DNA sequence: TAAAACGTTCTA
DNA sequence: TAGAACGTTTTA
C-alpha cells in the first residue's frame, strides 16, 4: 500500500525546471533527470524548451538548442560567431535594412531547426556551408541555382541573404529535374530519420555540435540496431513522464517510454525513410 | 549493474 | 491494427 505514487517524494530541485519562481511545480526525477509528473500537470501544458534551461537565460534562448544535450555547444557556437564573424570596427555601422544581422541569422537557423525536427534540408545546409565559407563544397556549374547563384554580393550579405533565402525563397532552388543535386553527396548522411549533414561537413563548417545532427547521424550510420531518439521533436524535448499512460504505468513490464515522450521519428517505420522533404514540398527518394 | 528504452512478438 | 508484454541493447 505504498500510496507514494507520483506525488510521493518530489524534491525541490525539480522546481528548478520551472522558470517561474512561484510556480508550484513539484516533480520527481529519476536518474536520468526525467520527471514523473501527473498528466494533468504536465501533458496538458507542454513546457516550452526554454523552460528546461537552468536559468531561463534569454541569451540561451537565442542560441541553437533544443534539449539538454546541446546546451554547451550553444555558447561555443555563439562564441565562434563573436570571435570569427565580428565585423571590424569600421564596419560596425548600421547594416542595410534589408540585410539580416547575425543575430537574426541565428534565430533564423534556430527556427529552421525547430521547424524541421532538427533536420537540415539541402537549402538550409547550403546556407550553413556558405555561412562557414564553404561554398566550394557545393558542386560547381550552376547546379545549385538559387543558392550559389547570387553574384555581386558581398560575403557578409551572401551569408545572411542565402540563409534567409534558404528559408523563405526556396522556389528557385533546383532539385533534380534538370537542376541536379547541388551538393557534394559526401556531405550528407542519409538515414531512416532523414538526411543529415555529415560530421565532416559539420566540423568543417564549425557546426560540429549542431544539435543531434552529428550524434544521430553517427548513431545510425554505425549500423546499430536501435535507433535513437531524434532529440528534436516535441516528445523528445519533453522531460516529464506523464505517469498515467500505459507505458508509464507498466514501466516495469512494458519497458516503454512514456507515450508522450515517444520520439516522433521512432514512431515512424524505418522503411518509411530515405526520403527527403524538398523545399518545394515534394518528397525526394534516395532509393526507389 | 540497474534503469531506460527500442524492436519484436503476441493478443484482443 | 493498436496496445501490451517481453527480449535485448544502450547508457550512466
């Protein structure tokens, strides 16, 4: 009759997860920091990602992040941006109104990651590579119309413009159908979960610690039987077990993660993969 | 080594 | 076909 249940011995440290100091959040954490919390509290109000950061630092929200794994690299990449891309003093004048700032660019990239389950599709990858000065890794010959096509643009403008363009102006990005595949295929890892920038490309681009990209890619490419959670989708971001679903109730026998924390990617059948969502909305199959 | 969690199989 | 149970792998 251990009526401890979910409410049993909730610790005050769990309250750290809440940004609101007066938030009456009382949770119980397991060894992995997963919180068991009744459905009524947690599931109905899925927490924003920023609420899981230790200090709710607004600056950290600006960084590229999606889960606890990526906390550290945020600051690293931001430092990189500061150190490597800080314009010389004479260029610190106001940027042209039409040119996004690096901060805006970062937010754009963050939005890309947020919105695409962490996958970088080709146009986004192109933007990142360009941003890192890796245009040469794109295949030459105008195959990448729209990404490598801009001329007469300063590098800074190119970086920002191409990234924004990658997000919003994808229509002229030529895939297949005469346009050809604009990237060096070696830069990408094709996995059941999607297409990822290869580690090498990430490293070269200074993006080695992009959330989940390298980790997931390596995990899958290594031929492990088990797939890993993508770490990017809403369920993966969730850090709270509902304690009420069948998986939670039958944890001992079911061996299943809370239904509300089940990775969206893992819900899909692996065979449904090897398909890339093109910016045009069409699906590109790597293998027929 | 225990807990977490994915994959497979079984059952309703 | 969805959910439960179990085997197995992974991770801390």
